């Protein structure tokens, strides 16, 4: 009986979905731009209290449906945008342009961009640096790394050279 109880305790402690290790707190990378992995409600509140205006989520549709983030953001009086990126398949010119459009429309506002770990954030910013800003590959990858690019670096590198 005790073994069953211990097993139940272990199973209850396993999260419903796991989040990759990445940028756990908001990191300022430009004057009005912060990046991070998956924010918790306290992170959203803190960003709002520090003058945050906009939150852009790069979570996949499935990931986004498992969080109350939209409500957290709007309860704090901030605007929320969802640019769904489902892994490397979501790294497209259209998504880069969409992110760029939102950032340009709100260039004078304080913006937080996040995904689950920061990896997709870094990937999109690296691709934006090359495809839209005309940066060279090394500079773009460095921009990406600064913004959380890790396991998608090889994919991004190959996309840049195509």
C-alpha cells in the first residue's frame, strides 16, 4: 500500500508538459526589447510593473492552449500577440515578417518576446537579421544566441546559407 502511495506522489509531481531549460527570466537585449523562455504569471506581472507594453508569444498553438498567458497579459493592461512557431517547421519568412511587423508597429514600446525556452526566439531573430536586416551569417547567429538560440542553431545556419 505504501508503495502505491509513493508511486502516486511521484506521478502527481510530474509536470503535464515539460519546458526546455533556457532563459528563465526576462533578459533585456535592446532598448525596448526583452526575451525569455516560458513566463509564469509572476513574470508577466513583473514585466508590466516595470513598464512593459506588449508580450509576443512564439509558442505553438498546442503549447499556447495549455497556459492562461493571454489572460495574464491583458489583466495587466498589456497587448498580447501570438506568432505560433511549431519547431523548425515554423521558421519561415512569413513568420519572420510577422514578428518584424509587430516589432516595427510598436518600436517605441517595451516588448517581451518569448517561447518555451528562448530557442525559437533566438532562431527567429537570427533569421530576421539576415533576411530583413541584411546582416552576415556570423552576426545573425550571434544575435540569435544572445536571444536564446541553442538547439535550432544548425537548422538556422543551414537556412541562412540556402
